[in-house]
């Protein structure tokens, strides 16, 4: 790789804080310089039509999950993280001070520690002075210049540059001319798998396979559920986990928790473009075929009922064939002829049973149970009935839990 690794950040994002603790290690492994790139996240959000207080838009279940997810990553990285009661704090003065201090890493780490460890408002004059002085700068000289137009223009120009790059959130990395979002995409930035992240894989020499249960909540309608589903059986074989597949009607789950159907269609253009690229990266990472279908969103209710109508011994093959039919072959899995073909010789008979009240009630009940268990999206993985992980991009964390 030629050129630096650029790390775009604002102090108000906990995931950006987590990523900041690993940024220098990542750049070192890549053998490149690290460029710290401050931006005003509120300006990025305005440009993309994102709510300024994004955390307040989350459902209670998703908010609980995100809090635990942050805590898991903090434990993996071996760093402290505490959500401030006054979050989000204003960060514009801290960002301007960072620019005036020459984007000194000691200043950046100091402001992040003040926010996410000490829970201090980072734009408070006392916090500004303490962080700058600790990093060896003259607080008086820097604070006297915070309101200079040139400093304001510099931060605004950097924020505009981030928006032009397609950045819609923090943290964002730019490497090899590509943008990656999140502390959980560092393996893509590096160009390798996740093994380099401390503590993410089981300890070397792990042999004993303890008895664990892995529940998988899924719907054919989710590309992330498709990608995750391709890895579950191999994961179970490595860890000795017993897998319980739990189909659910994702649209029903969304309705129950007040989430819009097909959230991807509500995202900004920048976020949607990014995720379409991210899906392709994950498909290549897992080594599975993927093609975003021409029909989206897809009505999956009949396919899910057909799955429930099958004997357990036949469900795995139908599940795998149907996922692939939609997400790799662009087939219409709401069509009776397509489903009959995927089901096999008795396809028409199985489809007739999808109208049975017992089958309909089973799918409704499964979806209600998912909501009651705290599920808010697909795929969701639950380890031993208590630890919930959302997304196929958390499978490494799932494996870690299964080998604990």
C-alpha cells in the first residue's frame, strides 16, 4: 500500500474512540503513516439526513444490544469505556483545538480519554486546558485562537471533504482509495482476517469443545442473514455448539418494535452505497456467491411457512437452497413455481400446507418470541439463551463466546 491510512473521527462517537485505541497499531501493521482526520460528525449527519441524536432513535432492544456491543469491543481492546450521562457532549471546540495543536496524537488520545473514560465535556474550558497542557501544548495560546475564522474554515473544509468521500459516520478509514466504516472493519482495512485483533479468536491450542447452544434468528429477506447462514455450520463444527435455527418474519418483528420495513431503503445514498460494497466484501471474505437481487424487498412469508411445513430432516437443504436462490441467483422466492422447484418432488403438497392455520400460527408465534427475546434484526445469534449478538459481522464475537 502506498500513501497513508486516514482515520476520520469526531470525539462524540464511542466506536471512533474504540478504533482510535487501535489506529496506530493498525497503521504499523500496514507499514504506512497514520493521518488523523478530524471532522464534525454533526455536519456529516446533516449532509446525510441522519438524526443528530442518533442513539435516541434506537429501539430499546437495539439500544441495549449496542451498549453491550461497545462493552465487548472495549474488553477485547483492553480499554476503559463508560457512556457519559450527558452524551452527546459538544465537540467543536475540542476539534478546533486538535487542529491548532497540529493533530497531535497525544491531544487526540487525551480528548478521547476525557470523554469516554473520565466522562468530561471535552469542549469545557477546564477540560481543554488540561488535555492540551498534559500533551505539552500551551493552552492559553491555543484557546485564544479557537474562534479564528481560519480555524473554523479548516474544520468545515475537512468535514466537507469527508462528505465528498462518501463518509456518513465515524469512525471511517480510507485506505487504498477505499472507505471503510467502523472499528469492526479493521480486518478489511488491513486486508487480512480478524485474527490479529487481540482476544477475538480462541486461544491457540483450544481443544475442548464444551456444550453450548447457538440460536440463529433469521429470515430469507435479509442479505446479512444469508451471509451469516453460510458460516453457521462450520462455526458449530469448530466449537461443538448445538445449533437451533429460529425462522421469523422480519417484517413482523420490525412492525412490533416500531422499525420501518426494509431499513436499507431509508438510509442516505452514501450509507446505502457503502453497504452494497460492504456486502460484496463480506461475500468475498466468506467465499460465497452473492448478487443483490433485482426484486427487493422480498415477501418471504410463504417461503418461511414452507420451511416450517417441512420435516426437520429436510429443512436445512431447503433453507440453504432458498437463501442461495434469492441472494445468489436472483430468483423470486415468493413465486409458487420457484418454491416448488426448491422444495422438490412434493413441492406443491408442501405449499398447500402453508395455508394451514397451524403453520401460520407457528410463524407468527416464532416472530413474537423473537421480539420477546430482544431480537430486532437479522441475523441475531443467541449463545446459551442469554448473550445476544446482532449481525453476521459479529460471528467472530459469537465464536469467542462459544469457546469461553
